[in-house]
């Protein structure tokens, strides 16, 4: 029967051989198990084939000659049946061992692949994720790994098993009767041709079905999403007519696909009956002419029953194996993506001042940080430079796609402790500036320095540890409120977490949640409002307690009370730190040390609130409401 | 369950039955083959009767051909029946979803509805195919092959009295053992994938807090758990094949021993014994097929349940499919409502239906036909909920809403919704051209009418800016338009309905202030006599309204014009002040 599913069953790998070799390479760590797997499989197949062969001596030597004897000696039959039983038992054991070991191997390979993929995701550069949807990346973990699972756990072993068995049966058939074998081979050839023919016909319908299903899905999605519009425009009958058209299209193709998919079994099964019949008749004729005995015919007839089975199996497995290989190739592509490069050597360390006021490294958190700059030579003493939060952009240019420039020669500076507001319309480049500062993206031209150190010389993880981010789309993780806040700093104690929440003005509402700090945030847990999520994100940054902050104010409409809470929380968080804030609220902008008005990737105006108003330029227009920001 | 699903089979009931009947015949023809073969061995070969051998061989070929014909026919019929059933199911689900009240619909996400209409239908279709073909085949085969065995030699058939229960017992036990393990594995797999999804969405948070190692550790743990349970679940299934083949071969050995004795003693012919061996295979394979069928049914059970959940959900009388066709309805539609006056009389509403958790409480106000009503209030104050009650997207809990002097519950839904146009907060355009989308409002609208509506909505100019103008194709969801452009199209679409009441739910939020002002001016100029209800974040947008309603936590805290409210309503004043100062 056709395996209906969302996967593209007709996908083919670009380079089949290379992918197969690489899949085989995945088996390497399981070497000794594989040997046992092969042994078990061989034993199982051999026993099965040989057991059937024993029918010949059973009949020829231990039943037929004894017929009509007055006092038959049945001990021979007992012996050979015991042998037969033993052979089958060994076969069963072999088959079992092979299956169990294979499960360990296949699940082990899947585990390894999943781990490698996830680890790779953690190290890929951000632009990688811009180039594709999350759905596409997720599909590597779901569809492609599932296809691999089916192939490793089912398709590949069955393939090997079927092939081995066919070869074994073929060999035994040759031993029993070359003439009858010729007949069987001819039939096999015909079956193979038929399978190919049917497969080609059915793939036509399968492809049609895939397309029709896609269209139907699109229609359903659109209608469900837009259901309110459909209703207020009284459009149900028209929508239904369209749906029915697509529905019928799916049915038509589906019926074709199912017909060709499920006709295979009865055709193959009954062709093997035809083979059985012809073999029986021809065998009978040969037997009458005394060139064949009854036992041989009995065994041979038994073989014809399972000679054709592998053909059906193979034909069914072929498509799923090929599409699984295509999935495997996509997985390998992901694993081959180049990782984020980091040539930075300067690290961030906790420091204290000794008696002379000199900086010394401290093993515990002191609230004072320094950059540890390794000496020029390996033996050279590392220099410690206090982290102050002095950030400068010199003539920085950048584009996301190497074509359309997003920032053009931006220069700006933030002195330690200053609050810099970035103002401008969507697409002006505000977020890009912060994305360059934490090195999510690499600049094309110019230089960014941090406490006088070129950004590229600082190790990325240390750079990011020194920057706190509160983003507009606050992302929280499944888990308790406390776990989410502790994400800022894993070693933070419960008291520290709660203190940070107080600072961010989040403590109040958290305590009103059903389980307070232990409330689960998840699909079926508590649903927080956008404003509350924002408060948690601020608290999370407060737990991290970084010297430099990047804030992206929320634009979405938040009720005035929560907004006041957020504003206060942000204000307290910003105290004493260098802050870059992408501002949407006037109050934030007004209290900044410097305001940068950005337009089309350039800084249009710079100054504090009064100075910019006096300028009567763009900022003035924004402020008086002639232009709108978002 | 059958009662709910059966109607979906309408039109395909006969082919489905015939699929079962033909597959039964396939089996019946098939089981005669070994028996005919026994004749060849016992009479043909034993007596050297060549014509007899050829004759029986011909019989066998005939049987095989008949069996093949029945089998092929059954495959085709089952394909027709199964896919027809699936089609019927999809239609039933779709109708049901369209018939849901929004109170019901809100409980399902788009994704979950989509899964039900696609994957779950496919799984149910598979289950259906399993029942009409696999199950019938397995049962008929089991019975027929057993009967043949009994017919050939009743004493020897006694072996099956032991073999069948043993294998059936083993298979059942395995299925029972495997089921909870697979369920646990799938649960863990879902959790693990949810982790990946979360990691992707929260990518920037992970990176900025340098939590890559932490995330990896968590994932490795989840992945390890998945592997463990997968191995456990599949470990149980791995026993199945060896056990089946052991029972099969055990039976074979027993049959050869007892049968061998019978043959030697002359109670049975050797050919009969050979054919008996064939029946062993058929009987035990049919048992395994039964177990596969049951596993298949168990797997699809969850899907069937999810579909049943939708089909058994009551369609509220409110949303019963419109009886009349649309053009007819629009011809008499708005005329049934005298004018566009709007009146709320002590209206209570709750999404959960719980009187202690009201979203709107005791709303009481009236505006005259042709007036403009502004709605103001914070997030969650109930503005959107209020306007959705007017075209009865939701049903009031207590109190009455009157449009044109008539209780909305007394007007047919079609007439009511023809008279009330609504531009929603979330803009939805559908695949098709711009003109096609606009004609949702009025199927017969001429290009002039469309152009006029678009000019009012300030959409005409940008539409003409596209190379294909009104024939520009919008992708699904109208992706190639900006937010403001989409909003203007949605407005034009609503205007084309020429409604008595136009509801604008924050529907120009993405339009810049100057255009917004032009839209308001055009509306005022061109559409005298139409009642307009406006929800706005900017006080400026509702300042000029005839009346402004201030909502706070579902209650009316102020009603009047701008000056009155500014003087008397603290919530309104606060909002004015904060907007004056707090927003650029």
C-alpha cells in the first residue's frame, strides 16, 4: 500500500553514491555490532532457506519409502524433524539477535545525527537562519530524521534481508531442479518488468496528488485564518465551492495513486500462484517421466511461494529508500555548513583591585570586569584592561546581502555610562547597529572598537557576555518563571533572581501568578500578556547584570499601567551602564545623553533633545508629529 | 463512532462493500490452489496420468487468474471507496468548521485544524482501507484455509487448535506491550522537537546570553531519552518476527510428524500432506496480517478521535449554513434593516460563558444612524470584543443589541452581515487578484464602483502603480503588499458592500498619519448616512467623532464627545495626556 504522507516520496539525492557512502560511514562506530548483525542475518536467512530444503529428504527418505510397510521404522523421521526444528530454532535466534542489535545501531546513529545537527545549529552564523524559515530547519529534525529512522530501522534491513533470501532461495532452487528454476526466473523477470511499469504509472498520480494536496492545504489554511472575514462577507457558499473543487481533484489523483499502489500486492501474489500452478503441472509431468521425485517437487513448490516476495518488497522499499537518502543528504548538508568563525583571543574576566589599585583576576564574581589581553609572545604577561563600556563606530558600512547597503559610513561613539537613543523609521538601520555590536553579523567596512579594542579581537562569547539584550520580540522558554530569569546567569541564587525581578518591576505580577516564581510558562501553562513578557525579559537581563545594555523598546500596544511599570523597570536597569536603546517612546528619548536620528543607513542628526529641537530638522518634525516613526 | 463517520461514505458505500466482497472471492479462489495441487501429486503423478495433470494444472491457472482478477478489482474498488470516504470526511469537517461559532472555533488553532483535515483524514482513510481489505482478507483467509485443512484431514487439523491460540496470544501480548512504549516514545519525540523549535525561535536570546552549551546539554538529554524509548518500543516489536516464524516452523514440524505417520500408515496421501503444509503458511500469515491490521488501527485511532472531536462538536444553530444563495440574499439584504442606528441594551458577554468572568459587563448606549462612534480603551478593555458582537461573530450572554431598531437575533445572519461591514484588526486577503479580493464585498461591482471605493480608501493610486493594476495577483495572504496597503485594500473591500454600519477595528494603524487623515476626510465626504464605529489607538483619530465610548476592563467609563469626556472622564484624560506626551 502506498505510504501516504507529507513527505516528498519522489525526492532523489543529488549525489546518490556519495550519500550512500556517507550513510554507511555512520555505521562505522558500531563495528563489532555490525559483524554480529551480519552473522544473525546470515544465520536467520540460511536456516529459513535450508529448513524448507529439508522437505525433500523428509518426503523422499522418511515418508514415501515407508508407505505401505507393515512395521515402519519412524526413527529416521524423528531424527530429521529434530534437525529441522533445530535449524528453525537457530534461525529464529539469529533473526532475533539481528533485529535487537540493529535497533541499538540504528537508534544510536539517529541519536548521533540529532546531536551533531543540534550542536551545529548552536554554532552556525546568524545569516544562515535568515536565509531559510524555521520550518525548513525544523524539517531536518522531523521529516528527514524520520525518513532516516524508517530507512535504518526498516527499509535497509529489509532490503538486505530480501536480497539475501532471494539469492538463497535461488541457489536452492538450482540445486533442486534447474529446469523448474528457469521457469521461476522467467516469471521473476516478468514480475520485475510489471513492477517497473506500475511504478511509473503510479508516480504520475502520486505527483498529481502531492500538487493537489498542496493546493487544498493552502485553501484550508487561508479559509481558517480568514474565517472572520469569510463570515462577515457571507462568503461561505463560494468558499465551499472552491474547496469542493480542490477536494475532488485530490480524490481523483488519490484514487489513481491508491489503485496502482494497492494493485501491486494482488498482482504479485497471484502471479506467484500462477508460477505455483505451472510449476506443479510441469513438475508433475517431469515426475511422470521420472526425472523428478515427489520430495523435490514438494520443496520446490514451497520455494516458489516465497521467491516472489522479495520482488514486491524491493519495489516497495525502493522509493522510500531513495527519498530517505535525499533527506540524509539534506542532513549532511546542514552538518557541512561552515561554523561561525571566531579569531578573537581577548577574554572577559572578573577582577578586583589590589592594595595598589592594580587590577587582579578574581575567581569569584565581583561586579568589576576586565578584558584579558594576551601578550604578544606566548610567554608575555597578559594585560588587564578595565571594562568601561566605551563603544565607537568608525565609518562602518554594512549590507545583509552584499548588494543593498543598510549602513553607509556610520560613525558614532558612546562614552562609558552614556545612554544613546537610536531613532528613525523602520528599515533605517537601528536594529542593524545593535546586530553589529554583538557580532551577529560582520561589518563590511570600517571599524568598531570596544574600550579601544577592535571588536574582532574579542572572543565572541565574551563579547556577548558583556552585553545585555532586551529584544522587542521577547522570547521566553518552556519552564518556570524562575528558570527563565536564571537564563540570564545560570549560577544566580534564588535571592539574586528575585532581587533582579524587583529591580525590573516584575516581582509584583510574578507573585500574583498561580505558583509565583514556580509558575510554568508553556503552551498549556500560564499565558502572559505582551507587557508581562517584556517585564520578564528586562528582569532576565537584570539577572545577567551586564555592563553594556542594548534595549529594543516594544512597539506593540501595551496598556498604560504595564507600560509605566516597564518604563520604570528599564530606567532602573539602565542606571550606571552604557546603553543603546532603539526608542519608540518620547520619555526614553528625552532622557538620553545623545539621540541619533537615522535615515537610510546614515546618521542625519546627533545631539540631545534640546539641541535637536533647536535644529528644527528631522527630529523636530518627528517630535511635532508631522512624520510618523513606525 | 460509526454513526458519525458513516454519512461521509455517501455515494461510495456500494463500491466499498464490493471491495470487501471481491477480496473475499480472491481468497476463496486462492485457497483452492494447494488442494488442486494435491490431486496432481496423488492422482496425476501416482498414476502417471498426464492428461489429468494438464487438466488440473489448467484448473489451477484458471483459479489463479480468477483470484488475480478479483484481487485487482478489489484494489481498484477499495481505492475508489477509500478516497471517496476521505473526500466525504474532508467535506464534512470543512462544513463543520464553517458552521462553528467563533466561541468554538477559538478553541482550535489553525495548525490543529489543518492537521485534522489533512494528516488525520489520511490516517483515517488508511484505517478504512485496512478494514475493508486487509481485515476482510485476513479473516476470510483464516477461516477458509482452516476449513480446507479440516476438509483434507480433520485429525491433522487438530494441530491448529494449539498453534492458532498460541500465536494469537503472543501477538496480542506483544501489541499490548508495545503500545505504551510507542506512546511514550512519541511523547518524548514531540518534546524534543519542541525544544528545537524553541531554540530556533529564541536563537538570538540563546546567542546573546551565550547559552549554547547549556542548550546542547538539555537537548542531548532529551535526545537520549528518545533513543532509549525508541529502542525499548522497537525491541518489543523485534520479537514478533522470530516468534511468528518459530510458531510457524513448530507447526510445520508437528504436521510433518503426525502427517508423516498418517501417510506411512496409509490414512493420508503424500500430496495431501504437501498441500497441508501450504495451508499452514496461509493460516499463520493471515494471523500475522490480523495483528498488522490491528496495529494499523491502533495507530490511526488517535487521528480518528481528533476527527470525531470536530464532527461531534455541535454546530450552533446560529451558524447553520445559509439556506439561500448569495445573490438573492444581497438583493433583499440591507432593506430588511430600516437604518444604521445601533443600540446596546445592558449587554453582558464572556468568552468562557462564565457570568463571574465577564469580558463585557452591562454595556448600555445608543447612536443614531449616520453617526460616528469612537471606541477608546487600553489593551484587553474589550473594544474588539464589543464590535464583534454586532455582526454576531459571538453571541451576547445577556441583554440585547439592536441594529436599525431590530434585535440582531431576529435578523437572519446573512442579512445582518450584509448590512454590517467590518475591517478587522488582522488583515486577511485571499489568493487571487486585487479585483477578485475587492469583489468579495460585492460580486457584481463594476470597475467604476471598485475604483470609487479604492479612491476613498486611498488605495487607487498605489494599485495603479502596479504593472497589472487591479489584476495584480496577490500571493497567499497578500504577501507582496505592505501592512498599510493591505489595510487600505481591506477598507475598500468593506466599502464595496455599501453597508449600513461600517466597523473599523484599528484598521488604519499601519497607515501614515497624512493618509489616515485623507481617508477620514473622504469617508466623511462620500459616505453620508453610513454609521461608522472606529476603534483607534490614537486619540486623534476619534477626536472628531459624534460620540466616544471609553472602555475600561469591559465596562463603560465614559460616553460623550471629546470635550465632555476630557472634562469629566479621568481615564480618557489620562489617555489624552499620555498620548500627547508619550508617543512621538
